[in-house]
C-alpha cells in the first residue's frame, strides 16, 4: 500500500494538451444568459489515454480560488433526545418529527418511490420552511416531481443540500440546482450505500475502485451554482492510494442526524421486516443516524415477529409511527398474456437495429451466468436466449433473479428494478439491501454487465452518464458496475452513431468518463469490436448483414484492426 499524490498519478500516463486553450463545461440552465464556466489549460500533463479532457482539475473558477464541498461526516449537537426508557410508539408522524431541528442531516430511505417514508416526509413538509429549513437530505434520488418522495421538501424550499446518486427526471430539482437554490453532491450509488453503511459501523473511511480516473476522483463535478449559473462550489477531490498495483479512492463515512424509513411490519420493540426492494437503503440508514424513525404499515406486539424474520433489530429504531399514506409506483410497467419472443418481430428500422444488438448481446450470456443489464437495449437481451437457458439477472437496487414485467394483476409496488419500473421475481430469486448488492458488483461476483454508452473509446474508456451543458442526471450505479472489469466482463450495447450522426465509437472520449479501460466488447447495429484494454486497440470481429468494412470505417471515429476471420452477425 502506498500513498500517491495527484501529480504522481499524472506522471504515470502519457501527457497531451487539449484541442483548445479552454474547455467549456456545465452551461447555465438559464439559456437566455448563455453563460458557462471556462476552464483554462495550465500546461500540466494529463493522462489523456485514460481521461477525457473534461476530467482535468478545475481551478481559479471563482475569484481566483476554488471552493470545495465537504460533506459533514459528523452529526450535529442539536439532535432530538432519545429516551430508552420510554415507549417507541408515537401517535402520529407529526408528533415524531416535531423536534427535528433545522440544519439536520436527514437520511431518507427508498429507491425511486419504492420504500419511501411518505408519511414522515409529509409531516416534515407540514412543519414548513419557517419552522424547518436548511436541511441536508441524503437519498439515492429525490423522489418524483409533484408526486412524492423528497421532491415535496425540495420544492418547498426546506432542503439546502442533496447528497444523491441520480437526479432522474426531477426537472424542478435540476432547475434549483443549476440556479443556485440548492446544492447537489453527486455520489456513485454503491459508494453512497457504502458510506452510509460505514457510518453505522463506526468506520470513518474506506477505499473503493469506483470513480477512478473520473470527475469524482478530481472533485470536478459542480456542487453548487450561483444565481447566474456560474459554478460556486465543487466536489471534494479524493485521496488516491495504490493497492495491488491499482488505484483506489478514499471515501468518508456519511452519518445522519435523523433517518426516516418505511417498513412493512414493525413490533413495539422496533424490530423491522421489509418487503422485497423496499430494503434497498432502509436498514443501513437506520444504523447510520443518531435518531431513527420508522413508519410501519403494520404495527404488531412484541413477539409477533419470528426472530429469524427480523431484517433490522430494534436497537436501531428509536421512534415508530403508523404509515398513513400509501406507497406509490414511479414507473408502472406491465406485459400482456402471450408477450414473448414471437412478439419481437421488427416493426421499424429502429427496432430492427435494436433487436440486432440485443440478439448479439444475448450471446454474451451463458447458461447459469449472473448478469447485470443497464436500461434500454441491454434489457432486451434475455428475450433472445435459446430455450432452456437461464441467467440470473441482478438489479443494483437489491434483486438477484429479476423476472419480466408483471401482468396487470401481478403488480407489486414493493418490487421494482433499477429503472424504478415494476417487475417480477423468478423462482429462486432473492432481495437484499444496496450495500450487499454493490458488494456483488464491486467484488466481481457478477459475470457480465451490459450497459449503454454515449461514447466508448478504442482503449475501452466508457462515458455514459453526462453531456456537459445538456444532460446531467447523475451516474447512479454505472461507475460501480464498471469498477472491476478484470472479474466482471463489461459489454457495451449501443447504436453505432448518435442522433446527430456522430460516432459513438471514438479514439478518445470527449465526455466525462464513467470508467477508464473497462469495456471488453462493443456491440452496435453495424458490427462487433473486441477491445484490448491493455494495448488500447480495437479489432473488428463481426459485421452486420448488408454492411461492409468501408461503411464501418466511415461511421467510426476510432482506428481499428480487422480480424482475419471476420464473421457475420446473426
């Protein structure tokens, strides 16, 4: 183990200068102003073979000095008192949150709208911004705009800072962020889960491969803008250490003052039982907070829950309230009787291309494999598996053994996938919290992960979560999914060109990286490339029917070799 400086990391890779003397990132949300932050080239070496130019250290952006965000790793002194001798039962959510203080760090469980403490959030909202404000809210995402979750508090002006992995489709929060009304610290989903778990376990920090060679490592993602759309605060650069020849980032524990969670069944001692994917963040958040409040769909007597069925022991719960608001579904997806492979007949050229990619991607999935599939084209791959072959689909929000969309009568609001869509579970499936889910992912226990891409480079760099100034939703779990490419094969399944006609297969990524040298196979509607991640080269190994090598060359920005035994995609 050795400690290395940023400069040392830079010296390990060849240097190059950017294509221009300035780089523009993160344009203002106010299009009328058309303002942007300008990053000046300093002439220092950059590991361009591994990093997009946008991962350069940002500096001198605000009055000649850089401001960093520092997530609080402590809990404030103004935390509601816990009386162990008193009953944990409270008559209402309003009573249970009456002494929550302004400025508190709130850990809010749930994934999308699944497992969200809607009753407690509504009670916090009723406190109003005059009584309760300046909150820091920690959650995977911020609910659904106008429908539920933390969106209710952010829209009401009670939250000053969000720590999350994914903004999603919350346009109001995005506008608040880009106009300086709220700070947003984006954190990879698995890292977020582990930071919370560490806090509850008394571990102040840990090292993770997630986020290496990205904006996360450099602390270059803006955390707060001013009212004019200029960057006012950046993230915190991570310390990097080398273990077994590989770089790892140091992440600090993330504790809370108050945790709010929802459980299916809770006894009067505080023992909790969660249903399916509602447990994604709930148990670890309860452990990481000074005061934990659970809203229970069913409150039972002590002894009514078998000890073997307890998901969260009562020692971690301080207050119990009845859940009076229903759970919601963020994205309702269903199938019809008879849905299957026979329905995959193409109806358009677009569908022909997507099905071609998915059919070829299915060949990467061998019988018995454990696989993770990104949203979009990757989710189509299992429908092209040969009859009798089975793979175990892992969803990073806590499912192993995910099945198809449910029939209308099978919908369960407590079973959703990583895209917040309703799904089913196959026989033999299991559900678990997010820390266990990402242990499977980072630990290399997943055989294959198939993701989409905005860009993928000749050396296997992947960019798939951000287009500066246009798309800025957050990385979710993508950085974790590509964090162990030596043990989990990373396959990109994407259309060859973007909507504007530009190639997605490039020599060097110009967009912020999700991971460096992580992709092994690229499958597009035109061809298949195999990537030599060590040498940084592409080899064309398969080509689609009615496509020739010249067409592939004309639509590919990267240079590539052609295999001697070039095959035809099925």
